[in-house]
């Protein structure tokens, strides 16, 4: 694999990706099944046979990725700081301070 450029996005003045560049299917370092970020703002975690395990909506809010999780008839919001971004990988800072890595699958 060639060199993968990750751009740190936490420092002032550095570019933040647009939502279209995050749309796609990703493998998370925390999930066993792929995460699908759709360009229309929906997200899903689906099994290989297409069963939806969890879903909601997402959007970029400056240097944060905000997740709105549909849960028990309502929406729960969580926002994670964007630590780094590249065309094939991005990293988010979780609420507990840990970092989750997402590698593009398609």
C-alpha cells in the first residue's frame, strides 16, 4: 500500500473535510460490522446480510462529527472531535478521550 496521508484537523487553520468526503462504508476499530455513512446524512450499522443493527443521522459541525442515534422513539446526540482525516481513513476522539479509527471499505 502506498503512503496514506492523514491530515490532522485539530489545529486552527487546518482544513476540515466536507460531508461528501466522509460518505461511504467504513470499518471502525470499535465495531465488528461496517458503518455506512450515507451522503444524505443517514448512517447505519449493518450485518453482512443487510440487517440494520443501529441507525441515525450524522453531520459535520465544524471539527466535530455529530451523531444522532435513533433510540426508543427519540434522538440521542453525541459529538466527537475529528482528530485526523485522509481519503481512506479518519479518526475521532470519543467522549472518554480514546480515539476510534475508521478505514474506508468502499
